[in-house]
C-alpha cells in the first residue's frame, strides 16, 4: 500500500500520537512502514521526473546528474521506470538506459517497437554520441539494446545511413579517435547494422571510403 497524499500520513500520525484508538505495536510498525514507503515513492517519482527532463534536454547518460542517483536508489524503482514510459520520444531515452543497467529483463516489458522509436528519436535529435559507443571501435549503451533486438532494429536504422551530420563525442582519447575518423551519424548507423548482421567488414578511416561501403550496404539491404 502506498499513501496517496500527506493527509493520510497526518491522520495516521494523529491516531498514533493522540491515542484515538488503541494501537498495538504491530500497527505502529505498519504505520512506520507505510510512511517510509510513501516517502520512498515520492523520491522515486521526483527522480524519474528529473531524469525525463535531462533526457529531453539531450543530456548524455555519462553526464547525467540524475542517472547515478537512479542507479543508487536500488531496483525497487524499476517498476516505476517501466510504467513511466508512456510515449515514444527522447524523453524516455535515459529511462531505458537506467532500466537496461538495473534489470535488463525488465526492459523486455517495454515493446520493441516503442524502444526502437525512442532510440530513433534520440539519434535524430542529436547530442553527444558517447552513449552509443564509438563507431569503428565498440558499442555501448543504446547500441547494446539495439544489438539485442537484432535484425528487427535494422529498418529503423536504415534512414540514418543518409544522415551526414557530425557525430560529436566528448572526452579525451575517445574524442580524439572520433575526430580522426570524422564520424557522422550515418557511420554510427552503418557500424551498428554491420554488428547486428555480424558482418566482418573493414571500417575505413576515410569518410569517402566509408561512403562507398555505406552505399554498398544500402544496395544490399534493398534486395
């Protein structure tokens, strides 16, 4: 049982303190439990709300102030995270990342189509791409869930093969490597599709050479 408002808590406290009705020790424990549950629920709701705000503002997972708090709060917050995903916008991107970190099985409660649309919205709207990994080197974050989804994820990635927007990476070593590759959004989509299809192809350092490879992949996918 979760208390819906502070008036319910106040009523129980008054009964507890003023002795309106004899309350046994067991009932006192129940009241304490209900009060603590209510406080924890309110804190969880606050965290989820702020996580959604960060996600809407395209704050990457590794720079989020709320994401670590969510993880530290424990798995009891997972059901709330799952139930909070009510649309398919970037608003829930960090929510998916938190669920994947805390309880990967719970992520399966959210339909694949919903997750794919959220990831597509996040990739389209941009922001630092650290959460996706480093194209040509490794996958992480959202890319790992797309990898788990498998070939069903490819149709949602195909449109991004034409997106030549620069893919920003912050940091030191990773940012340097990314700059050397001159990675674009299309490169992330290309690299991810290759990993999903388990195709072992050379990832060229030159964008012009990758463009040839990307065109070849697009033709293959149209067959």
